[in-house]
C-alpha cells in the first residue's frame, strides 16, 4: 500500500513513556541487580561509568523498566481525539489500553503508528504486556505474520526512504515541517527524575500527549494533507 492510500481513520497514533522499574540501583532486587551489572558491561562508554550511574537508562529496556504512560490518538470526523492511560499500576494501565485495542483496533485494516515505534514503542508494549501476564492483542501479536501483515507504521522509518543508517528525531522533523515542538518542557532524559523524584505524572501525561499529536501531524505532512488545528484536538478522560 502506498503512503497516500492509507486511511488515517484506521490509524491509532501512539507514544509511551517509560521509567526504570525501581527508584534507584540500590533498590533493585539482588537477582535484577546482578543482571543489570552484566547488562551495563555493554553500555559503558566512559571509565567512570558504573551500573549505578547508568541506572537512569534502565527505563529504555523492557526487562528493567516499566510503562508509566501510554497516549493514543485517533481521528473521528474532524476531531483528533487523544486518550491517555497512566499511573503507578502498570498492569492496570496496560489492561485498559489492551481493551481499547481489542474493541477498536483488532482488525486487519487497522494500524498503529509511532515515531521509532518499530524499534521501541511496539516491542516494549508487547514485552510488558506479556511480563504482566496479559494476552497480546491481535494487532501486537506479530509472531508468524508475514512482513506485509504487520500493521505497524513508523514515522522515523518512513523518513529513511531506505537509508538503514539514518536516525532523525521527532523534534528535528517537527522543526523541518514547521510543527509545534513537543519538547518545549521536558524530554525523554527527564522522565526518570520527573517520575521518581518529582512524582509528577500529570506533567509526563501532557508531554506524552504532545508527542502523539506531533506524530499525527507529521504523518499528515507526509501525506500532504491538511494539518490538525488546535481546536480539532479533543482530550478524552
């Protein structure tokens, strides 16, 4: 299917925010601390790097992190509706998100879209769903599917145009396409502090929702369609 032929009403735009599973390295259970020690052997870039100093990066690994917010956006008529699932209870927010997928996006024509989603958001979601003992929704269960049956869209991959080495941030593409930046308050490196130290989930939710809106606006730019005006955005409780 060509890009221009994709029906945007069939897409669920996503962004997730993740944090280390524990507030600090010394709060990890012994078995996970030993495994993190081993993991960081491949992450060290500076002689002063230690497993403890690198622990703020644990949130980007599904085995050592947790999902604290999922924001999902979809088109309904002229509206772009955004709903967020967030909180300290990862199992509960994943269960609620899976219900949304199963009710509205478990069909062959439906798609998920995120920036760098194929490398991060989609596999992270699937892994944490299984770790929490939940069933994978059809759209995330890619085992045995042929490549063209996997209904994932990735705005970063679409921008590569076949270039395997090229990484472009959502912030840069926002600037290139004159889209309001989602990084006007915090960015991904701040999440550990804002969640564990500031305990400000509301700030994280707002940041996550901005990313979803930006991804949707970027996708429309790729399709050369009219953009989403601020008065078209509806936040669903």
